[in-house]
């Protein structure tokens, strides 16, 4: 059984993780404002280089959730090239 409270305490509570989450939310809001995605459309805003803090226009694209979340990851949670 997954312990969400413990998971938050050990990982999601960290300052670095909060900054990454805020950057991902900022990218989503930018794409919504540009009209590329809508709330509840089942799409993800993908960071091409795998860095959630890099929200430049050239680094963002819209993908389906299944496509965006299917990349093989490295130990540091970056996308493999």
C-alpha cells in the first residue's frame, strides 16, 4: 500500500521538488494562455530536454499523456536521448 504522507515528507516536500513542480505548472499555464491546451483535454505539456525549469518556447510541446509519460528515464529522472 502506498504511503502518501511518507512520500510527501521524503520527496515532495523538498524545496527543489517544489520549484520543479511550480515550473511545470507555469509551463502548463503558458500553453493554456497561448491556446495550445485546455483544462481537461488529456494532454501534457512536454519539456523536450527533460528539464522542467526550462520553460522557453522552443523547449515546450504538447503531447498525449501516454506518449509523454512513456519515455525511459535515467536515475536522475531525465529523459534518455
